[in-house]
């Protein structure tokens, strides 16, 4: 257990969900703060949570509006969104507004804990801006622009490297098609361009491009690079 427990703010209006999260997270050493409404959640930001779990279906403030408000007050706190099954457009909007990840109800506690750990690692990585990223056999030296899988040097085109660099900078976080297109091209273009470069990148860094271990697809939403080790 951590000497100083990590504070997690759970924002959900359903008591059974809050109880489930309180029990599951407490056993892992997290310090749980609870908010049953958007108004209470905004007040509890003063407690300095290190992580936020946000249910989009709140009674008083629309979930995406609340996400926008939280991001206006705290740009860096990791936010994992809970969404209803099949709400693909809602997930994309939440990620574009600054959420780090999402989980679809019903969810497993093990998966939630893994997503929370990945969100925390991503935050630490952004703060530390480590020059060398490692995940499994993949290593990316952002200073020298050297990419390796195991001992093998990987030669990437400039655009392939730019794609990998953006993924590395946000490793563990779901990046929407819209976000990646804006980062890689000055103006929004056809998502097919992105799919082409993702496919080319996978051909070079994945042992089996059809079953990728590094650049993971979030169907209908975007891509996620496996978090750093």
C-alpha cells in the first residue's frame, strides 16, 4: 500500500456503482472521494484528486459539459470516463474534450485498475518527458529519433515517425482519429490517410501486423499505443 494513498474522485449518481468502485479501489490502496452530482464534483476538485472516474450520465450537469469544466480548472489530472454501452459518439466527444480513457458499463474491476494505472503512467511520462520510451521489445529514442524492435533498427518515413512520436507522447491514452489527423496534418483530412500510415507503421514494428501488440485499434474511435513498461 502506498505511504500516501492516491486520491481518486468517483463521480457517479448510482450508489451501487459508487459502492463497487469504493470497495474495489480501496483494497488497492486508493483513497476514495465520492460525488453523486456534477455540482458536488466541482466542489471536490479542491481536495486535489490525482485521478477522476467520471460517469457521463449525471442528473444535474451534462457529462461532457462537466468534463469541459474540469479540464478548465485542471488540465493534467487523468480522467477515465464511464459510458453506456454502444455510445461511440459520446466516447469520441469525451476523448476530444480531454478524457484520458473510457470504460463501457458493465466493466470488470481488473480492467478498470489497469486503465487507471495506464492513465497515471501517461501523466508521469508527460511530466517527465522521458527521452527513451520502452514497451516490450519496442524502444523509441525521441531525442535521437531512433526506433528499435529488440536489437533491430527500424527505418521509418518522416510521416510514420511523426505518427509514432505522437502515439509515444500519449502512450496508454486513446487518441481519436480527429486528434491524430489534426496533429499529423495541418488541416483535417480523410481518415483513410491515417489508416494507411497506421498500417505501414504496423508492418514495420509489429511481429504480426494483423494482431498488433503495440499500436492498438479502438474500433470506430482511434488508436492507443501500449503503455510504457
